[in-house]
């Protein structure tokens, strides 16, 4: 089952396009946050920092913490719930993997070959995990290269230790695979590609709105539970936790959320008429 799912995933045009968009979107995002915005702040390009104002979001790449934050396979950002092109492509890759069989009728053949439909979900999840790990590794390396190029352009030393870099890249790969699996679960639950894409987009874009709304109601600080929403949770995993959520808690929560979503998808598929 795993081999068949992996073959179907790697030969599908949607998968290839999603992976390409994720990498290209990451390159564009990194170019903006680690190259263009710092250059604008320094006055190397554009009208200068004085004309742009003090609110210009800039990563200070001279610190080790900022350099680690820039090594992000989902793209450097200014907030834990930020939605970028790379993130969208990764999640939708999983969603499209979950809906492709229903669209082309392959789910019937898969169910006949494996009457235990939980095995179908397990096979799809394993295939998406492998794809997510590979794509996440590529994106992690791209983010590191983008940072090194940006630092070399300004003569800024790279001061992060090799162990911290490896840990950040590894957590990034885990976060990418987890988001892809959540997308897969949503795809299986809603069945059709259009419904899956719309549902996933609604979930992703509702998160920063919900965080902003609760922050305003709370007088400037969002409640801790918003750190456990999917995108913020993935960012906490990548960045090694936050002031409110330890990295171990973030990893466990992402694993639990992914497992719960896949379990719901398995139950729904088992009760569904094909």
C-alpha cells in the first residue's frame, strides 16, 4: 500500500507543482526578509530608513537568535501565525494527496485491495510523511543558503553553532511533514479537491485573525492557547519553543494534533460509502 501511494504521490502533477511552489515561495520570502528588508533599513537601497519609518519590520541578522529564526523552511516571518507561500504549498500538497483518489476513482480500487480502510490512511500518511521530509529537507537547506548569501553580501559573520543549526533544520523538517499530514487528513475528510483547498485555506487564514482578535480583547497579548493553533505550533517547533510553550510541549502537541486529524480521517473513511 505504501509503495503504491508513494508512486501515485510522486507521479502526480499536483505534487510536483506544490513542491515547486513551496521552494520558489520560500526563496522569494527569504529574499524579502533576510536581504531586501535589511538593505532597506540600512539605506543600501530605497529612500532610506528615515523615510520608511521606524515600523519597518527588519531581522537583525547580527545576532545568533535572529540567524536561527531565519533558518526556517516555512520562510522567515515576523509572527508565529504568519501565512506564507511555502506554508500554503506544503499544506495543500497534503490536501491534494488526500483528495486525488476520490477525484479519479482510485479510492474504490484501494478499498477493494485493502478492505481495512485504516491501512489506506496509514499508507497515504506514510507516503506523505516521506514526501514531506524530502521537501522539508530541501526547503531547510534553501533557507540556510539564503541566510548565508545574505550574510556574505554584508560581511556579517555567521555565529550560530553547528549543533543549533542541525537542530533547527531537523525541527523544520518535522514541522513541514506535520503540516502536510494535517492537510492530508483534511483532504480525506472533505473528499473533493475544491472543498479541501477551501477548507484548508479557511483554517489557515482564520488563525492569524483569531490570534489578532483575542490579542485585542486581551489588551495586547494573545492567550496561550493560540500558541497551539496549527501554524503557530509549527513555528514554535521550528524556533525551539516560545516564552509560553516549551519546544518539547510544542513537538508533542503537533504530534497529537496530527494523530487526531489522521484518526478522524480514518474513522470517516471507514464509515463512508465509496
